[in-house]
DNA sequence: CTTGAAAAGAACTGCCT
DNA sequence: AGGCAGTTCTTTTCAAG
C-alpha cells in the first residue's frame, strides 16, 4: 500500500494518542472530519492499523516484577516446538511468547507479584516444561517505547 | 485499588477488544450502560487502564524483520547509562529500550526492512554507540501475545 | 446498584466539486 | 482525492428509585 505524507501524519498522531476523535485530528492536519475518517478506515482495511490495544498498568494490579526469559530447548522436533508453545502459553503469568532465531529458541515475557512469586513460577511451572534446556533471565528495571520508523 | 469480579470481567473484555462500546460491553455483563461507563472511568482514573495504544503492522509498512538485541555495556557509570539510552533511543529503527538486570544491561527491539537493512543498522548505528560491549541478537520468527493474569 | 431521559459529541453516509 | 450536510450511534451527564 502507498502512504502519502498525510497518511503518515495520521499514523504519527494516532501513535501518540489513539483516543482522539477524527474531527480533532482533522483540525490539526487541515482536513475535514469525513476525510480524516475515510483515511483512517482505509488504513485499517489495508491492515496498516491492526487495531487498538488496552494498556494495563501491571504495577497497579499488584504485579511489580517483569522478567524476560531466554529459553533454549533441549530437543527441537516440530512436535516439541508446538508442545512447548502450548504448555508455556497456558501459564497465566506468561504475557508474550516469541519464537526466535539465534542463541535462544524462545523469548518469554513473564510478570509476577514479586521476586519470590517469580521464583515459584520459574521453578514450578517453567523449568518443568517439556523439552526445556538452558534458561536465561533478565529482570526489567525500566522500559521505554519509542515511536519508531513506522509513522515517519 | 480493589477490583471485584465485574471489574475483572470488564478488563478481560476490553483486553480482547478495546474498541467496543460501553453499552455492548454492559449487555454482555448484565450491567447498564452508565454503570459500565462509570466503572471504566474509575479504572482509568485509578491508573489501572493506562490508555489505548495503536497497533501498527510493521510488515505491511515494509518492515519485515524484527530483531531482539541483548546489549552489555563495557563501562557502566551513571553517565554512560544515560548517554547510551539517549543515543540508542535516537535511532529510528529502535522500537523499545528496556533496562534490565542480568546477563545483559539492555534489551532492545529493532525493526528493519530486511536482514541487509538490519545489518546496516547494527554495524553503522548500534555497534558504534558509546560504551557498547557484547551484543547478542535474536531474529523474531513468530510472536504470540497472551491475556496474562492482569485481567483474571 | 438500577432505569430513563436528555444533551453533547463522535462516527458514518450520500451527494457534490 | 476533498468538503458539506445530515443521520445514526456513542458517550456523558442528570434525575429519581
């Protein structure tokens, strides 16, 4: 799909604030409300805008610890990949499972109430999964999300 | 803040679909439209709902490659941390910068048009940053985001 | 908590340039 | 592609039980 400068300006504005009305957005860009709305709808139908996701504050819900795991599988048959994905996806504390190429096979984002709670999840639920080999852990200190080149 | 079962049901529903109206959501939960609206507003004011974020499809915008970097700094003074964060945050291809505790100091999510483009970013922009030591890379194959325990 | 109503605003449609 | 006008839906506030 081809994006002109106006489309990029719309994506840039919506990336900063996804909760603004089409009329307000149009005013900023010197566009009418229906024109703005039609462009957004076109971007949605083209799949460029995949949707809007709710951002939950894990800390205010009592989950103070976020840990990134690098997981290497011991046995990597096709079956074991799917078994592992199904099993780790069933753990409530697991937020994202990323299948990756490199030193590790999977990157997993886990949240827990505190470090003691995380140790429980790691020992009782993750280390016992089928096919798990080496596991590396990184505790999140701070995180910054940037606009990226997508809207530029 | 204290959440009852209805609050959790609202979070669960909105996590699945952030674009549904308060009246439709209320119907599912057996709640009136104003009651649903008041609960959502209360969750927003309490900071539990941090906002809504636009999801952009990087592939449809020509960015077919996502790479996770683990970065170890060579020198870790307070100044060098801030210098590094400022410098890597200024690279357009960098989407998230996470300061972590463990084998690496930072986890960085980078997108690029293809692997050749990623190599350019890695060699020209990232490896040349101040204080960068070891760098480990994992190429994303597939990704799954789960609802997690936040809404349960 | 509920229902009902009313006002404001946002989204959507059709027509025209 | 864009604007204008009108319709429909949602959000928001209010009154009352």
